[in-house]
């Protein structure tokens, strides 16, 4: 007989999931799992649709990161229309990059300032009535304003390149359907402070300094919380640089040894497989070379800064060097350092946005290329939460007959479970009752990855948080709801 603790749903993440923790008769953790409880059917929904609908259709997976799915789908369709990766017109390539780096900026800003920072600033045990974005705004108005405007700036970049802030239509098979006008470009470059790209760069730098201050004051907590070894996977540019839009697949182990050495992502099925487990709708990807038990990996900011050799923008590179020095150049396996990595990526995204805005190609007129049509294509990029796979096959009537999507959240599935297990064993084993702080620590571990469960699932209706605690005889001894 065991006691069972259920957290449903996990809060301050995009989408819905739950956690179950089983305790043995001695109150020790016997099992801890992160469940995705809703079914995502997009691989089936898109079958029979004409391939040119894919870049717009797949965005409906999510309202938080639609640009990532829009561009991953478009990159797969580029292959199908005979324009391989990296072979778009210069204008199309740079408009898509501008769109994507705007997405990185707005999504990372949403996560850090709105979802994660209350835990870091107020503490894991703080009153939940203040441990939220409203409490943040009341205690630090300037920081809250920075978060809101950084996100707005990224969304306006998306609107200018994709036509809308959410579910835009800018990317099409073989290119884009619009470039920027000089007025649109100057809006981001020359608007009065604070709404210009130079201010965004400065605010991103200030956010990094804030995290480093929090880290100095809470080093033991931030360094040791959910600290466990893992493999890490991401795209990198062919020269090893950080690149969110295009590159080759690289994976390293917990000590930095390369497992995948810059392979072509069109061949991803040779290297990556997915396992199905009966207690979650979300699959468990792993590297075939290492097998199911040892082949799981992390993706996202922490993984990207573990796999890349450098960051191709000056301020972010300087921060990257300090970040890497903290672990003597070895991979960083500290879960809460994901926030540090995420803020460095915000700074890099802002720097790249400025670089692209100053490039004359973004106002060019050559938008589309086409070649010899193929029947299969794979599109990969680094979404805010990690590596995103889109794979499609079409028939002679231009209809999609196969789709396989491995979203960033799915790639991190085992990492969530490892984090939940770590926190349960550290903070729950042997405890006689449920505390709000204990529940929040479980969620803090999951939130560090910024999971977008709506990409992997679809929820219907209201889902309250309900936690039940049972004794070893299966009797309910404590129940909390909110």
C-alpha cells in the first residue's frame, strides 16, 4: 500500500499536466511521474490537407509559440518545393530569422518575467497571493514594465514580418509573402525610448545582472535544486555557433563528449526514436545510440549553451564566457541555471534583431524561390523551449499523407520526470503532510523548462488544482484544492 499525492494541473506553465507522487509505508518516494493528460492529434488532423496549408495550419497547436511551428512547417515545405535549407533568397531568409528572433525575445520574456521570476524574487515558500506577476508589479514596477515591453517589442517584430502577432501568414513554401518597409524598419530602430531595439538590448543586459544578483544571494539553492546529469541536444550552426533558425544536430553527454557530431537533421530518424509509456500521452524521445534508459536528453536554453561553441553577438558572447567559466567549460546540468541561459538568449536575440534591422536585404523584393518538387521534407529549428521537429510526406495530389512532430516539450519529457523525482525525494520523503511550498517546489522544477503543454496536448474545460494525500492503507488523510 502506498500514499499518492496528485498535483493537477501544474501551474504557471502553458497548457495542462499533472504530477503523481507515490510514497511507501515509510513515507519515502517510491515513484514520481509527470503526466500529460490530454491528447494531441495534429499528426492526424493535417492528413489529407494540401501541403501549402501546413505553415498556417500547424500554428493552431499553440497560441504562445505559433511562430515556431509556422517556421518549422515552412522549412519542411521548402524541402518539398525543392528549395533546400539555407537556399532561400537573402530577403526571405532574413525576414524569417527576424520573425523567429522576435519570437525568442517575446516568449523568453514572458517566461522569465511573468512565470519564473516570482519564485526567484519572493522565494519558493512565499505566500502564493504575492508570488505571481501581480505581486511582482506591486513590489518592482520597473522590472514588471521591462518584462511587458520586452515581450511587446518581440510581438511587434512578429506582426511586422508575419502579418499578425499570433497565427501569422508570413512564411510560405519557398520563402515569405512580405518584406519590411523602410517605415516598419525605422519604427524599431528609431522610435523614442523605451520602444526601440537599443533599449531592449540594455534591458536584456539588466535582466542578466538581476539573475546574477539573485544567484549570488541564493547560490546553494539555485545551484543544487534539481541538479542531475543528462545528455543535451540542439541545433548549432555549422561552425559551432548558437543558431536558433538553422544548423546541424549536435548532442553532448553530461561531461561534454559529443554523441551526435553535427549531423544533417533531414536524417534525424537515424539517430532519434520515441518511446511510448502507458501513463502519459506524451512520448519519450531518446538517442538510438545510447538506448531508452541512457539516451534521453534535455533541450532548450540550458542544452543550447551546452552544445554550442560560442554566441555570434558581442554582448551575449561576453555573458556566455562568464556562464561557461562557472562550470569550468563543462556542460551545466543545474536545472535553475536554465533561467540564466534563457536571459543570455534574450540578449542575443535583441542583438541579432538589431543586426537584421540594419541589413538592407530585409526591405528587398525577391521573396520566393522554387525548385523541383519532392515528396518528403523535414523542418527543424530551435523554438524557445528547445529543438522542434516537423516531418511531412505528401502524395502525387499534393496532399499530406504523413506527419510527425516532436515538439520541444516532448523532447524534455524525461527531464521533467527526473526533476520531479529529484524534488520529491529531496523535499517530500518522510514528510507527514502536504505544504504549499512543497507543491510549489515540484512546479518550480517543471517551470524551469518552460514547458508548453498546449503544443503536446489540448485541454477542454476548467481544470482546478487538486491534491490528495493517502496513508499506507489507502485512506484519504489530507485534501487540498485551489
